C-alpha cells in the first residue's frame, strides 16, 4: 500500500507546528513534508524552523526565495505603485510566491495533499489556495485551523503534549508577519480603530525621539520603473531594498495605520511597518508624474487601484492582472531618472525629480513658444465649459 | 451719450493696477469699477487695494467673502477630499467665488465689460471667464495681459509713468496667491522640477528646525462630512480653518511639491503651502474609511478624482459637478465622528478614529459570529478566482 | 410548547411545493406559511399556487406587488439604464421585492425560519437571503435544494408520494422565470454558447415571420427619467410597461442572447425576452444623450455599470446603491421629453428625440456664434495633444 | 531665390480645389503640391481628383492606403470595439492616416507649409494638425476655410472665376465623407435631433422594403482579435471588410443615428452608415464575452471608452493610446473563434459563439464539480453584502 504524503506550508510557528502531529494522527498521513520559504524571515527563524522540523521528523525543505521575491513580486508592485487602501500589500504579495514554491516541491514529490495554517476569517487562505488550485487543481487542501477553530490555549497544550517546542508562544501578544517588503502586526487592542498603537510594536522604524536628529536627503535612481541605485550607488535588487528600509527606518518613515476591508467583508484596523515601500513608491510615483501625460496620470490611478485589489486578493496569476501589467509596463521604460526625497522624523517629502523623458525641461517649458501666441488662448477660454453654460440657459425652463 | 463702464477684478497688485489707466486710455472706458474680494487676503492687502483704488479714482468695492468661501467652497472640497494631482486646489476654488462676486456687482451696476489680469498661459483665465460667461454671457471680457504679453519691466515703467504706487513689486521674486485654503508660490527657479525649494518661500509652515520639538496630538471632530471642532472645542467654520492652519503649520505640516499638468497642457512644478488641508483632508478620509463599504471606498476615489478635475478647471457651476456632489453628499451624513492625528516635524499620521456609524465596533467585530462558522469559508475560498483558474486550463491550447 | 413556524417563499412550482411536506417531516416545523408574491406572474399561476397551498394545508398569503414592482424597482432600473452584461436584469430586481414582502409577513407572524427553493449554483439564493438577513438577521434560512442537491426525478417521485400535483412538471424542458420586466428561459441545450435558441422558447416576441410586416414608429414620452406616455397617450406605470411589451413584441424586439458571468463565477449562456426594456432603455438613453454634457455621458456609463452589478447581485439595500442613485437622480429631472423609435422585424432604431432641456436646439446651434469666431479655434487646435507631441520629442532619447 | 512650396491635403472637392489658386494668389506660394489619399474613396473620385489637379497645374500624388487603413487602423479599432458615443469612429480613424501620408510626401519634398480644407467648428482640423505638428512641428499649417469663414456661394463663384470644375457642387445638399469603415452624412435638416433622416441619404444599407426578405445567418471567424473569414471563407483584410459591408448592407444593418458631442463642445445629431462595423464589432465583443473573466469584461468597457475618445480626437500617436492598446492586445490572442449572427431587415442578433479559449465548455460547466459541493455555497451566501447589512444596523443611530 502506497504511503500517503501531505505537504505543510511551514513557518515554524505554533499553528503550523501543531499541524505536524495532527496530520499523522488525525488525518492519517504516513509521511509529512514541510516547506519553509524564506522571503525575508526574521533572523534565526529559518534555522529555527529547520530544527523544529528535524525534531518533529518531517522531510523538510528550506527555500531561499528572497531574490525572486524582490525582482518578480516587489518590483511589479513598485511599477503599479502597489497599494490597497493605503496598505503597501507586503504580506499579500509574498503568499503567492510561498505557495508557488510549495507547489514546485509538491509536484516533484507527487504529494497527496496540501496543509496550511490559515484560519477561516483572514485573507491568506485565499492567497495560498488560489495558487495551489491553479497549478494542482486535483490535490486536496487541508486547513485544520479553519476546520476546528482552535484556541491558542488549546494549541499550546496540544503542542506541549506532543513535544513541540513552543518558545515564547505563550507570552506572545502580537501576531507578526515579516518579509522583505514589510511587517504586519496584529493582535490585542490593535484592532480597535481608536487605539493609538504602542511604540513597542515597531522594530524597523525609529520613534520620533530616536529617529535621526537632522533631515536626510536621499536620491533614488530608477531605470525602467524599478529602483537601481541609492545616492549614486548601484545595488542589487535585494541590497537596494534592505538599504531603503534602513534609511527610511532611521528617519521614522514607514508606519502605516489604516482601516482595511478584508476579503470576507470584515473591516479591521491594521498596523504595518513598510519603510522601503514608503520611500520607493512615492519616488516612483513622482517620476511617473514627470514623464506621463495628464490623461495617463489620471487613468493609471484606476489601473493601479485594480492591480492593488488583485494583488491583495492573491490573484497573482489572474489574466486580468496580466492585462493591467501590460498597460503598466508600456509606461515603465520612461520611468527612468532620479528622485530626491527629504526624510525627517517620520515625514517624507519629494523635493526634486529628473528624467530624460520628462515632459518638462527648460526647452519644453518654452515648447510651442515659437508658434503659440498667448492671444490664441482666447478661443480655448471661450469654449471652456461651453456645455455647462448651455445647461444654465436651459435648466430653469 | 451713455458712459461706458468696465469692471476690473482687482487684487491691488501690479497687473490689475496697470489695467486701470489702460482701460481709460487704451480701451476707451469712461468709468472704471474695481472689485476686491477677500477670500483670505494677507493682512493689509485689502486696505492697500482700497487705497490704491482711491488714488487711481475708481469706483471701488471691497467684499468680505471669507465665511462664504469656507462654508460654500472649502467645505464641499473637504467632502470630496478635494485634490488635483496632489494639489489641494486652494487657488482653484477661490476663483469662481471671486468671479461670482464680481458678477453680482456687474449686474447691479449694469457694466459694459469685465477686465481681469490673467495671462494666456495659466489656469485663472478659465476659472474667471467661465463664471462671467455663465452668468453674463453677453458681456465682453478684456484680458490685457493676455492680449499684449507685457513684460514685468514694461509694466513697472508704465505704472511709474501713470503714478501707480508699485511698492515692493520691483524686488518681488515670487508670485504668490494666498487665500484661506492655501498659498501658491511661483516664479524664478521654482518651476525647475529638480530644484529643492528654498525655506524662504514658506511662511505658514515652520521649518524642521523651528517646528515644535515634541509631537502634537490633535483630534478633529466632523459632523456630516465637515469639521466642527478641534480638540473638543467647537468653532465657527472660519475659526476652525484658521486654527487648523496654526496647529499644522507649527508642526511643519502642509508643504506641497508636485508636478502639475495645467489646463493648456503645460506640465510645471508647483509649490503650495496648505497646512489646514493637509490635516483636515486626511482626517476626513480616515473617517470615510471607517464608515464606508469596500466598494464605496474604491468608487469614491473615481468620483473625487473627477470632482478635483472640475474644481481645478474652475467649472464650479457644471451640472456634472452637481451630479458628483449628489453622490458625495449621500455619504457625508455618516462621516460624523472624530479622528486623532499625530503631527511632528512635517509628518502627519492618523492614529485613531471613531464614529457611531463605523462599520467596525466591538460588537460588529463579532458580527455574524453567531451564524458564521469559520468552516463555512471553505466554499468562498474554493470559488475564489475560479475563472482565472479556468483560464489557466485553456490558455495553452 | 410553542408551535414552530416556517415561511416558504412560494412560487407554486415543483421545488417550493416539495419544500412543504419536507418542512414538516424532515425539519420539524409544526406550521408552514407560504407567501406568493405577484410581480407579473403568468396568467393563472397565482391562482394555481393558491390552490396548491390550500391542498397542502399551509397558511397562504398572495400579495399583489405589481405596481410597487414597476414604480420602485423597474423605474429606478430605467433611470440607471439597468443592465448587466447585456441583460436588462429582470429576474434580479424582482427578487429583493419578493423577499421584502416575505419579510413583512414573517415579521407580522413572527416566524421562526425562512425557506426558499434556490439551489447552490445560482444567483437567487444571494438575492433572497441578502434581504432576509438585512431585515431579520437572526432568523435562520433553510434552502433544501442547496443542502441536498436533489434531482428533478427524485423531486417528482417525492411529490407524487406526498400527493403534490405536479402538472406538466414531468414534461417541462425549460426552466422559466417571468415577471413584468422580462422572461428568462433556461435548461437543456440553451446553456451551450453555440446553440441557436429555438423559436419555441419565445412567447412575448414574435418571430421574424410573424412580426408586423411594416415598421412601427412609436414615441415614448419621459418625465423626470421615467416613461409617462406612449404615442401621446398618458398611462399608469403598470399599463405603460404592458403596452411597451406589446408594441415591441409585435415587432419581434426584445430577445437577449448573451454570455453571463454568474455570481459564483460560472460563465453561462443566457436567453431572455425583455421587449419593454429593449425599447424603453434605448429611448431613455437617447434622451440622456441629448440633455447631458460630454463628461456626464462618459461618467454615467461607469455609474450605470456599477448600479447594474449591484442590482444583479440583489444588493438592493446597499448604501453604495443609494450613492449611485443620488448621482443618477440628480440628472433625471432633465430627462424629460420624447423619443421616437422605428421598430421592425427585430430591429429598434432611434430616429428622433426632443427635450426642452436639450443641449441642442436651433438657437443653441448658433450658441456663441455672436462671440465665437472660427479663427479663434486656431489656439485650441494648436494646443491639442500638446503633451503627446512633447512625448514624441523625448521618447527616443 | 528658392521657390516656396505648399502641400494641400486634397480631396478633389470644392473646398480643397478652391485652396489651389488661393495658395498661389493670396498666400504667395510658387509651387503647389496636392496629395490625395485613398482610404476607400467612392468609385471615380480618385481619378476625378487627379484630373482636377492636372487641370489646375499642381504636382499631384495619389496614394493607395486602403490596405494599410484596414490592417493598421480598422483592425486596432475592432480590437478596442472602437466606438465614441455610439459612433464607430469611421472618419476619425482615417484622418491620421491621410495626414501621415501627407507628412511622408512633405518630408520628401521638403515643403514649406501644409494646407487643409477644414473649418474651425469641426473635428477634422484637430485630427489633421495633430499628426502634422507631431511629425513636422516647425512646418506652418494653413486652413483658409477657418481663417476666412467662406460661404458655399462665395466658393462656387470663386471656383467659376478661377476655372475650377465644380461638378454637382451647386446642387449638393449633403456633405458626405466616405471611407472603407463607413460613411458620414451631414447637412440640411439632418442636424435637427428630432428629424427622421430620409431614405435617400443611405447608399450602403438597404431600406426595410428592399432588404433581403429572409434572415441571413453569417459566421465571422476571428484570430487574435481580428476577423479572418466569413462563412468559412478566408479573405484578405480588405476583401473581408468589403464582404462584411455587402452582407450587412443587404440586410439593412449599419445605420447609426446619434447625438454626438464634438471636440469643441457642440452637441450635434449625426447620421452614419457603417454596415461592416455594425456586424464585426458586436461579433468581436461576443467573443470577448466568451473568453474574458467577469472583471476583464467590466474593466475593458472603461479601456475601450478611453480608446474611443482618443481615436475620435485623432490622437493616434498619443502614448496613452499605446498604453490602452497594450492592455487590449494582451487579451486579443484569446479572441480567436467564431461568432454567428442572424441579420434581418435592420436587426443583428448574435446567436452563437465558439472558441477554444472559452471560459465555458461542456467540461468547464462541470468545473469544480468534483470538489465544489453546492452546500459549500452557504458561506458565500452568508457573507454576501455583509458590510451593507452592517450599515443597516448602524445607520439609524
């Protein structure tokens, strides 16, 4: 009789660790595979996951997807000024990549089922399962936390019984997700819309007290819509993102505090920390504002909004996303140049932008000055709002 | 033979002062009427305009439209999160009111023509003339600066010849427009997209050095979409706007630096100073985010964008604006509550929001918890992106 | 011990009849209430439902909601040019009213549960339940067809066993829903996108052979966005809709054949017969085109599209729908006038339109001719596409 | 002294013929070049233009651009379901090509100026001049009809004096523009919105009396978004368009009667005859409806609307148009398949569609049926409109 195998998308945390014995004992799998994908895990967590997996006797795979995450997920997000309701979609865009890597292992090992640790109220179940179902439509997906609605207390007890190291899980107040594009912090009072988040939840951005005491001017250089250098220093994509986090964070820039409408319809207050996004995206947008026509600027707002919705919903492989990206990518070759920002104590202000594709330059300022006589504006002004004026003449009939 | 009368929309500045003798000598008017509308003029300017008008012998009218500007122009802008390309449309929305007051005088005096001081490259000619043509379609409009493309030097010489006091006009580097909703500063190198604006152009917002040295938490209370109190103190609309300027400005909040596409198609770099707008509008938006559904939030972005375009173009009496405002106003009764901001050294962060119309509250967080079982999410997740998944199965045929 | 009562939304058809004994025997209700709402049932069906209910011993309510359906549901749809993907949303907009009437009875009788006959693949379950949950959030809803996925054969056998008259159910090929705004016909091969629907499914629209042999010119008069007279004869709302069906149907106008994306994500081919909608809505739109500005026309397309989506989804009481209707209703007072159509053998062509609010009339054609000199167009033409031209000068750098 | 040369965009009609002597006598050109571009001129008109040019002694160029017009202008319009306010933009998209061909000649001959025959009220001046200014920004453009506002009578007298053959110009009632994509007919009473157009203005579409007496079923096959075969017969692009005109016209399909908002703001009633467009575009759209996701369908409406506006305005080389086409073209490879239409006496009804990229087929109808249990719909239905229901609970606070 063939051994039945399940693949767990494994973070090393309490939820997914609990899944390991459960898959064996309650779901009847003979063989458990765990896959941990590094898209920017906090220091030590990858190793910790590996050790736990070893202890719990799974066939474990650690996958370093950090560079792929930057070039194939973060960079498209930058081109789209990636945002959903004020949130720079950091967790959202990592989920499809993690699922994709899990699918790659699953295909190679020919597993019989997927397992993930998401609950039934959040967004991640949608993001993971969309990718799994897209690329392995016939493989069942098990979500024990959704099926059984377990409490944290129950999980800790269960873990202790099964010999799962629980570390600081017992004292954990905040539920944190961290990757190269940002941190999300949830739990406790943070959901309450009118509760000012305590300083302690922030680790990447300095407080107003500790932030640098003089402004930092930073110049980000873009080529074809993506950042390639900071302050004149060319960097690899990964290094550039890390450097951007550091500069922004040192100046207290990157805290996000919003009301977010989740996919199932719940409105929740969310706190994020996205220093790099909060300087790169305003810079990218400022450059677009320099090189795009009025109509392009106005319409790209709609395109970006739709892109942000799809990315938030984890629909990374939706054809509509391809369509939107075709629009977006048509513009990006022009999004080449440099933007200077002034960062200080939490504020970020664009103070300069330059591009050889600018629809402004000293010559263009006098564009048409040879042929455009100011008096020729008369006709333009006279016809301005003509139908609105007609309307006034007929409206009181 | 009847005396011919012209009405000059009069700021008291060089351009419109030059128009006075010109109307008599070059355009053949017997009688010159000047109208100065106060929508938040810098201290002393109204009086100065009156004195100049007296000196130059016009029939002068000073009109205090400050309260009307706040309630009938700034407040609708707040409801629409009034913005065009990052600019809180401060000058834009004052022009229709100024023109409207000029029309009222013009109708009473039965004048034969209007005169204004706008050039042929800017936006203000559109805003003034749209209102004049809407309400007095048969009255000609004269724009000497547009007709003759005069230089500043020529104007100063002409003014001296005609005995017009020119004050500091000779040394003026910046061209400034100031009203209750903001200041715009133009001239010199400021148009250059990559030139960091010098500190001296800002007078309402403190520099990072001089701004308050500890954060300010401010709570703005809204009723029906408009601000009614700050930090618990109810204020008249006018007082509230002035107070908001003070609080924001003291914390260095309110500087706007953008690439703006003008109506005739020129892209220019613009600098504005709009402290009140930069705290009231984020607060208003944060409250909308709390009380609106997901779909309402996404669509209001489009409605606000269109409203901003119309307001920027001075189409204050366009029926399309009425339509958009009907949509906007349908939502506003719910935009009632309080938002807390943390201001510091140029940064403005929403840190709390509350409303009795919130689609979140402790009870609602558990909304449907009686009936919604997490396991019921399975069906939702399974159908998520179904067509996108179908697409993948057929796309490589 | 109190008697437990269930209210069945009752059409008199097989599905909902089967629910009656099932509610008693399988779900343990002591008392069954049936509610049949007439929003334009085929002749005889209301009576038939009443007789069946009597036979099966329920407490039955027949509610004539036809006038309310026309004025409060069809009329708003006309104002919004009500459409979803080419479908004039006839069934969609009837469901909320039917549910609403059921809720009214349910509140009066204080029932313990709702029951409806929808399956789990279609749209109607969403439309019914949204209204029930909105107005009676704590009352459970039972959908036996969804829970048990019964086959038609099983239902017929069960019905025979329980003494439910099954009429022609046995021979029924098509599944038909009919109300005052249209008929939908499903079943058999009709779902196949490439199968030309047979003539027999159409009963309101004549075939090309039987349609009138000469064109019919019909003039529909509107006031405030709704039709008030046909060919000069004022009619009640209900009579007008019936007359419109007759005129359009006699000329073979009103067949709709589209690919429709259902709410759960299935794409299906649908056939509808909506004669009145297919002449009234084009006429309404033609009148809007006459009285609205260019921008209003373009933006109302988006507003109408969103309205159509909400109406299709049965979200009749969504605040977003109120917002969109505020926009729509702002325009409608101008949508007053008359439109003439030429109908013939399936075609419908607008051939004339008139309104006192037209932004065209003989005088307005010469609008501005006093002041607008053709030569003044030069400036407008010269600045046309200025940024696009700038783009060409920089793009190959 | 070098000879000064002007290039006239020459139709052979009265207006542009009058320009020839005028350029010599009133504008001082030594040398007149005429260029006639055939994008589907009525039979004989090209030859007639050549003869007139010879008679009037110009250096004449006749350019056959018909194939280029179909593949590079009509085909992109089909992909975008090319439409502006109901008008299939036939004249609009020909103008840029005509201007482009004129520019090519102008560059080769190094001419000193362009001349065209457009007036100052219409759209064509914008379309011609945008292309000329884009590609030869320093070459002046002369528009005598706009400068002088000549009457028809004056032109005829002038032509007679100068020996220009005037043909039937004297008796011409209608002003007609004709190309491969459609005819536009203007003049006389046709502008009046409530005047039913007389049968005589139509030459490509048969009247209801003369149209074929039985329905025609026609199948149009598409590959990559463009038509490639009719009724199974592959054809060249040009032949296919001509065949489509014939089939549609024989069935009286293709008349367009709309209120159109011109670029300068005038609203006018327009009559067009576009038989091919009126069957190809509905077929193209029906195929898109079969292969696109719900979201793609909804958003493409916006993209197509914007594309139609740009095309109408003659902004054929605007970067925004490139962006929109990138979106559109991303979808087109899937728009491959066949659509069957039933044409009869002016009506056109889609009755079947098939594509290997359909998001529907017999297999997909049962898509997920292995995994999707109807009872799983419960969760989807329960969360439907959740925020709207929350809103109802808080709105009356």
